[in-house]
C-alpha cells in the first residue's frame, strides 16, 4: 500500500497567523491519465470529513481562499494564510491514485 | 442538494453480520463511483471498498476482503455494504462517499462487541 506520511500531527496556531501541513507519499501519485489524485479534507469535531482541495490544488466550492494546496509527485502541502477560529479540527491528506486509497494520519489544528 | 444517508449500523456480536445502506439523492447516482470509508471514533480514516458506476468493478481493503461485499442498486439510488464475520476491530463509523470524495454521508456507527 502507498504510505502517506503527514506532519505535523499537532499544530497549535495563533489566530491570524499562517499554518502549513505537509504530506509525503511513498510512491508517485501521478496517474496514467496525467492527473494527480491528491486531496485535503477538514474534519471538525463531531462532523463528517469535508473536502477542501482536490487534485492537489483545486479549491472546492465554498472553501475560503485562505486555504491553498500545492505540490507534485510525492510531496504536497496545505497552507492556511491566516488561521481563523472556525479552522479548528483535524486535517487529512489522501491519495486516490493507487488502490487502496490511503490517508495521512491527520493533523490536529488548535488555537494557541 | 446532494444527500447521502447511511443506515443499518448498530451493535452486533463478534462473528455476526450487518448490512449497511446508503440512500443517495441530488446527483446522478448511476454515473458515479461510490465508496465506503470507516473511522474508529477518535482515530484516522480508512478506505474500505469502492464500486464503479455499473457495479462491474469492485475493490476491497485487504482487512475486509472475503468478509465484506459492496453492491449498488442504481434503480433505487442506493449503495450497500454487506458485512459478515465481524470482528471487534471492525468497530467504526462507516461513511458512504461519492465519486472523488466531494460528498460524504453523516456516517453510521457499527459496534462489534459481546
């Protein structure tokens, strides 16, 4: 299975400050069709996961533009330009290129 | 509005069986891959199974292969997960997930315990 290693696992951030989460996969995530099926999700306490970013860098409808995704191949990053209180939760990266699809371990973002 | 509503979870003894359902609405169900993803409460996410639009292509995680069966009824816009020989480690919230994971259900809790 493709292993997706996420860091950090805990991320205390001051309101208004930037935050960054990294994921590294054990294999290239470029699919045969040329797309890279790499996603970011936010899970607030007591809720289902919510997709934020698809195919590395495309923001979902309704996702604030302070969230951005980047990367290629095996290394990917989610950045929040200015953290707000509503951003508290756990963030997961996921690869959908290889079966089984696999998630990172999750990063718990809290306000300092 | 896209809706995915899971049902069928509950308490079952080890070795028992359960059938989960996911009723879909708000999109063309028969055009989409569908998935089951599970999460032990308070822990991470794990992909369980996927099925293509017409049910002809199916994959399972190794940990459930031979025990779980995914299926769909496009005439009823419903996804299923038949779970047999359940183990304590299958205890989790099971989410129904659409296509490229844009839409998730609210989840249904399966508890395997004596």
